């Protein structure tokens, strides 16, 4: 019996490079994501037409992490499809890990609590590509809710959902610069932070405070307050954490110039995307005037088993 699983990508509203030191993040799961349709099989046999090279490493790493948790080695055979751009800073590897993890758990009737699963997927990321990333992407993909951002304390894993205003458009604009955190400065930054570099530490402390300010502004419906907070976040990522690029800086400026009221780089940096907020009637203008590949994103539910095709294989 074939089953379909879907894991969304995410855009992080604010709380960048704070997850791996136990700080605060505020991601939104989005409508773009990865779908896996499969049935139980002896081995793991997946195809993924159109997905970037190297995706198999993530599948193997997820299977290994779940085996370490006690999952029986039931295989799956099926196809992975994605409408989530890769390398754009939208959490594509996290979504891949999550969708595979859900399918593998389901095939083996192995139940794992969502945050436990997010942690297993985070370990899989490190196992697959050696990147010491945090739990942001996997938690967002698993715990997302339509209409809300997820406020997650990455230290305690306490979380709550923060309702998003309906009259704000969330835009993601891709710089076109491709980041691969393997070989980029991501691991360097983490090391520098852990070694106590004052500027890296200052970024994290001020960024955690900006997450609190953002949540407070959203709770009181004061979206105008988000412009200066996003600007300070971008400046801190550029100057203190040094993960922005001139292209990302220029794209933030272009989005504001085109009518967005808040904009900052999002994700790991070194390329990838920016997130911009605009009044809905200005969203189209921001997308066209910045001339970047862009998406109007909608908040979406977290990863799920979508539907079961019980007719397949029957007479
Ligand atoms: C990447 C990582 C996340 C997080 C962000 C920066 O997306 O996968 O864990 O560290 O960078 O906020």
C-alpha cells in the first residue's frame, strides 16, 4: 500500500545562528516542500529525479540514526519529489531528512515523538555531510503550523506558536549565490562562537533579544516595529557574525527600496536568500522590482503523512 509523506521547507523570520548555542529561533514552515511516495520494501530504494547530487547520503544517515533509536530495518521503495529550491537557505536538506524519517518510521510502525525525530534528523545532517548545524530546520519542518511561526528555545526545546498577522506578505528572495555549508564558514563560525570570540558572542546575545522583541511585536500586532528589528539583525549578521555577502546586502537594500517594510538575510548565509515583509498589495512589486527569483510564501502545517492510496495494487 503506497503512502505519501510531505515535509515543508522553512523560512526563518529571525533568530539566525542562534540554534546551535541553545538560543531562540522563529521559523515558519512554508508551502514549498518535499514529497515522498513509497511502499514498504526489503531495502531502501528511492529515486529522486531532479534532486541535486548527493541526496542519498541524507537518506542513509537518517536510516542509521533511526536504527540507533531501535527502528527495525524495514525498507521503502518510492520516489522523492520537491518544489523546494535547494541551497537557497530554505531548509531543503532538513526537509529531506524529515520526509525520509517519517516514511521509514511509518513503514516500521516505529513511533518517535516529533522533537525526538527532529534531533535524530539533526544528527543525520552531521553524519551525512559533517555540518554541525542546529535543530532549526528539522524542528520547523516537523512542528510548523498554518498561520503561525514557531518560537523554539533550542536549549530547552520549549516552544509555542506565534500567530502571524494576515495582512503581511512574507517574501523570500534568492540571491542566486549558492551556499553549501560543507566547506563554508558555518563550522568556523560555530567554533569561533564556542571559543568566545566577542563579536560572535555579541551577535548571538543581541539576536536572541531581537527574537524576543519580534515575538512581543507580533503579539501586540505592531508589525511596523519589525523593520528596525530586521535591519539590526541583518547588520549584526553582516558585521558581527560575518555570514552575509555583498549580494545579500544589496538584495536587502533593493527589497526595502521596492517597498518591503522589513528585510534581512535568512538561513545560514554565505549566499542563499533574504526574507522580506511587505503589505500584501506591495508584494508583487517587491518581487518584480528586485528582479530576483522570489516566492510569496505561506505558512504551512508541519510534516505529515498526506494520504494513503489504498486502491493501488488491488484488483
Ligand atoms: C542553517 C542551519 C540551521 C541554522 C541556520 C542559521 O540553516 O541548518 O541549523 O544554524 O543555518 O540560523
